[in-house]
C-alpha cells in the first residue's frame, strides 16, 4: 500500500523540498565561486560532467608530448607466455680433455666471460707425476717400436721372405700407432698436453679447477660465440591449436625493459613441439635470431607470440595506458590545450601496442608520450574545499 499525502500536509512537504533544493543550489554556487573550479566539459549520458584538463602548449613542448590519431589497422592475435634465451647449435662448443692427467691453467685469470681466440690454450693436462706415466711418452715409444718393425718388414716383403699378408698386418699396427702418437703430440709441450679452443668467443662455463684429474673426453669448458641465439617459448597445452598459426614473437628479458622484436633481429621460427614431454605440461616453440644487441644467453624472458592477423582493430601504444584501482584510462586531446581522461576496456597486447575494445573511436587523438604529466595536471587542478585563490 502507498500512502499519498493530501491537503496542507502535501503543500508543506512540497515547500520543504523546494527550499532544500534552493539551499543546495546556493551552496554549490558558493563552493564553485570559492574554489575557482569551473567545469567546462559537456554532460554525457550516464557519466555526469566531464572535466576538461588544461595543459598548455608550452608544457606540452617541455615534456615532448606526443599525440597519435586512432585509426583501425592490423593487429595479430597474441599468446603471452614465458621462456628462455639459449645459444644456437653450432654457436657454442664444449672443450674436452684430449689426454688423462692433472689440469693446469696457464692463464690464472681465465673465468666465465673471458674473451678467447680460436686456437688459444685453455688448460694444459700433464700425467708426468701419475703412476700410469706420461701417455704421450708411452705413445711415442710404441710408435717408434712399430715403425722399426714396419721398415724391416718392407725389406723382407721385397725379398719375399714374409708374405704380403704379414706385411699388411705390420703396416696396420704402424699406421695405428702413428695416428695415436701424432694426435697426442700435436699439442704436447714441455711434458703436458695443451687443450685449445676450436672457436673464438667468450668462456661461458668452466667445469674443472686447478689440479683436478681429468680423463679423455671429460668436459673442461664451454665457449660461445654469442652471435646467433635461440628464443625458446614454453606454451601451455591450452594453446596447442594456435601454435601452427604462430609466425613471430616479441620478448622482454628479465634484466631489461626493452621490447625486442624478432623482425628487427633477423629472427625466424625454427620449430614447435608436437607434444609435451613427460616432465612438463608445456609445448616448446623455438625461434632463432641474431644477437646484435648483446642479449645474455641463459636469461629468462617474457614472450608475446604473434599468431593470425586481425583486421580493423583499434589499438594504441602501451605507453598511452594508465591504471587506477583496476580500471584503465587514456587521455584524449580535445583541442590545442584541452584534454580529457577516458576510461577504456582493453584486449590483447603484443608488448608494443594494446587492443582497445571500448571507450575509443576512430579519429580520437590519444596522448602516447607525456601521459603522466597530463595525469598530474589533472590531479593538481583539483583544489581541496576551504581554499580560495
């Protein structure tokens, strides 16, 4: 049941309402006169009045303000993930011991990061003080012994004292002993075998210490040229159907805010996994690129995988967006010295640009550089109550 006031009571209630509205209107006018805050924007449906932000041309020039006119364009579908920077195959090599013995570093200052030339000695390996003896000396003795047998057999086979079959067996032993000795003696100096780097670059890892015993084939160090790198992205199985459409990528390293684009680094897609392995729920997508900007191999990266292109998409640079309490805003230029704060709904981002779903239309002029200076101008224009100028 609704009770409707009648007669005088209704008239008096109506008079009270009109008096209250008049008083509120007077207080608002007095407040605006006191604070000097003037609303120059036009009313928009459902949003109330929009305050225009004043930012002079001199201020804009001082901060290098940049404006972009919004136009629909091509924007690729994005799969955001993480991954790692790795050395490409052939760009890195592992140096292994060529003899048994004790390790000695000729250059005591060698360490990870040290530059090294092709053919430069990394360590020397000596077995002179080991019970088994010096393997190079033993190989030389065996070689000299078999060499004498071979020279004698050459004369005997000419005189048909021994058969050709026996001579071939002696020659086989001679060639084998010669090969073993020359392989070890090629880098043999002053009782030790020098282990050299086959490529120039820098020392990435060292696996042994001074005085360690090593066996033939044991890794000693890793040398990297750091010219060609791989970007390995780990993609969730949820995006398996999208993987075939991936063509390129953008990425940021953990130590740098710079956004790198594979198209600028001569990058290309190498391969993508057809299944996830038993130890991971992710599928690898691998790119290669030229390391022309001194990117550190082994570092982790935030990766934006670029898939199928979408047409007629409105997007703005990431630098144009500000965030406040979970809401996103950008600033539009209304005239030479007038700006407006505009709330927007965002879509995907490729690290460089971000898709705008709502709140923006073609032809809008968006502030892309100097955004926080405009935001500060909007904040400082609000004067607390009780102050007057």
